[in-house]
C-alpha cells in the first residue's frame, strides 16, 4: 500500500468509513475495499460496516511500520 499524500493522523477520529478514508488518502474507494478485503490495513466491524482503524494505523506508523501487505491484519 502506498499513499499519494501525507495526512495528519492526530486530528482524525479513531475510526473512519472506508469512503472517508479513501478521500483522505487520495485513493479510489475500490482500492480501499481491496486493502480491507486482503487485510492490508487495520479494520474493525461496527454494526454492519467495516471501518478503518485509524488508531491502530497511527500506532503502527509511529512505531516505524513502512509497508502494509496483504494479511498484515488478520482478524
């Protein structure tokens, strides 16, 4: 996974919809759906929706994680 632009993760809620995350990182929603399906980014299920776990993503980035690969976030 590569992001096209830098974002300030401090000012973002701990969970985001996939559509809102796509907007923030400058990717197509289908790309984010693919990352979610392949478990390349952290998610959590809320009701019937799978949300991007920004808090976990932030912690991993701050911890030095540079690559996000399929299977990294197996439930």
